[in-house]
């Protein structure tokens, strides 16, 4: 199965998009699922949504659930008909309160968000992200609401979001515990069985397990802080039905990784984490684990296969046995070329790609990926614009290449719906733009 983490905190996408011009990837039905048609090289605009004013840095995201496109921003969440682009519904937080984070269980058609409490802004009431709300993605109706404690100051990197959702559950960080509730009813399901001496941080939900980073151990704590200075990062997996601990392990193996180092989930199943050696260091590795928690050899961010910069670590995809990334190779002082590479998680070595001469994208810069139906689809930028590449993930052989229409605006997410390509935009770092645009074949 594909284990790409889709629902990290709403602001999570800025961690790679602020640093570079990015586009998103979509599993096009025609190219990746074999639906019996092919995309024309020129696609016309089927419909556009009106331009939104510039967003804030919180609450941002976009999802496709069934025939509904959902767009979240700090001041409202809106649902659109995927066939026509017409707005179906809007949820606006009461008063001046703002949406903090949002995560979607698209199979269950539920969006779980956190917002400021009491209908007032956090600055006015001092209650940031104090309420959790679940919304039906089909009609925008509120399913349940519950008080929430929010994230402690100073823990934003370790606890960047307070909710993740998938597989019929929403998992919250609450009073230094991981709690799961039924995503449609809000009823409590379990409290995770955390290892002794560990506090939970970033979490990610997959169908077969819930993964979480933990701050464990440490004795250097002269001021009585919640987490000792010398605590280290561990990773754990929990049963999604009961919260039982399946396994836990130090993230750094023989070399401890500090609890406050930059670490992000690339995949929750299998567990793959991109982690700095410390702080925001450029040095670090992709660290993965087998089903029983046995660590695989790390894949360093720098090697004979090139280097993976801080801003591009999450430009990656994972299946049961491989990691797909785009390391860069310096060809001049200020010029890099990028080469799509597949690594075997079990050995930590490249399977294909990995050299400057082994160019799988015809000189294009691959930005994001999706593995579906035995194909790897990559959306990339070429010298002439956006381009789709479809490859055999086993061999890296290119099966198809298609150009997207000229003038495609930057995208934060792209979806395939029927025979259309839908581009979503929600990044707060750019000028105001249209939340969605749908393209169709000419």
C-alpha cells in the first residue's frame, strides 16, 4: 500500500513551499489508473472559482471527498461541486475566531478542525485553538464539537498540530496524551498506551496503525520543564482500534536525536521519518522501520546519489518497500540538477536513479509524486511549463509524458475528478488566487 502522509497540520505545507516554488502531484486517472482515455496535451478551463483575498498562515488546506472539493483557510471552510465548481456550502467560525488547523478523513467524508474558542480571536480571549469541530464534507454541517486544550507554547515544532484523521478516527494531543475519537460522532475510542517516561508529539494516522513521535527520557531538567533538555526522539506505532502500543524505538538508533530536532513524517505506514541530526541541521537522514519496529538502515540526506535539502525532504513518496525522492546534484556554483531516485528501504541503497547521468525526468524538476495502480506519476516543471511523467516504479522506466496547458498557476494540491484535472491553491505565501481551477481535454 502507499503510505504517503496526506493530512499533516494545515500550515504544514508551508515548510517546503515557502522555500521554493512548488507544484503538487496528482494520480491522474487516465495515466495512473488506466481509465480508458488519455489527456490531451492542451486542456481548456472547465470552470474557475472566484479569487479569494490573501490568506493567513493558518487553517489552510484542500481535499477531494467523493464529488466535493473542500477548501479551508483561516476565516472559512467551503465546499464546491467537483463537476461544476459551484459552491455548495460554507462553514464560518463564529465571531472573529479563526481556524487553526484542519485534517480530513476523505473516505469518511469528515473534516476535523480546531479553532479559537468562544467566538473571539485568540488575541482577545487568550484561548487559541480551544475548540475542535467536525464537519460533514458533503454539506458543511457540524457533526460534533468538543473543547480542546491546544498546543503548549514553545512546542510548535514537536507538536505542530493537535489533530490528525484517517481510517474512521481522529487523533488528538490532549493533556500530554494521545486520544482517539470516532470521526463522525466524536465519541471517545481510546487513550494511547504510551511508553513510560515519554510525551507524545507529532502524530500521523494510517489505516493499519497510528504513528507518533515521542520525547523520551532525559535527566537534565534543572528548571522542571515538561521535557528535559537531553530527552531524545523516539517513534511509536499504536493499534488504530484500541490504542495499544505495537512497538516503540529510538529514532536515532545508536546516536540519539534530540527531542527538539526537526523531524517530519513522510509516511505513517510504513513508518518513514525525515529527521535532522539536531535542530534545523542540513545533516540527517530518512529513518524507516519494519512492521515490527525493526529499524532499517538510514538513508542520509547527502551521499553519492546527491543531496536532499531542508526544503525538499517531504517531496517524497513511499510504498511498502521503497522511498522515492529527488536529490540534487551541483553542476555549477549556483546551479543544480535534480534526479529522481528510488531507494530500497530494507537496505538504504538506490535501486535506480541516483547519478547525474541517470535522468528519469528528461531534465525536468520533479516536485511531488503519487503511487497508484502500479505506476509512479510525477508532476514536474520543465523549461516550457508543467509536465506529467508516468514511470514504472519497479524499474524507473518512463511510460508516458504529457504537457499541461500553458499558464497554469502555481498549485498547492491537484486532484483528478472524472476526466478533469482540478488545481487547488491555498498557500498564504502567495498573492490572492483562485481556490480551484478545473481543466478538461480539448
